[in-house]
């Protein structure tokens, strides 16, 4: 396994609200291999609630908040699963 395979895939959600963040996340995950770790950067105050719920819906594993240096934006982690369930393309909080 190369060093780049071990590095997490980073998605910078910025200040997007969770609906837009989930749409972005849904798009990114389709091209990632199983067991890949994804770090999601998000300042949305709903992210710590919405991301675990979305992972529960889809079957990806929510790993929690990532320790970051002081002053860095909040970052959350998940693990991609090959058998994850798809969500609706325009309403990512609903099953496809």
C-alpha cells in the first residue's frame, strides 16, 4: 500500500449547510475504494449530528471528530464501505 493510499481523502465543505455538504460527500464517495478514510471539514453546526445520521442511513462508518490543531476548522472522519446504500441524488438524506 502506497503512502497516498494511507492518507485520508479530504473534502472541504467550508461553511456549506449540511444539504450541500451531503451532496458533495455523496459525489466524492462514489469514486473512492472501500475502507478509504475520508476527512470532512465543515463549520456547519449541524455537521456533528447530520454526518453520523447520514452514515447510519448509508452504511458508511462514522469515525467521529478528528483532533486538529488550535484554530483549525472542525473536521470529521468516516470510513467508506463497498456495500453502502445509495441515497437520492437530489435529497441525500433519503435512500435511493
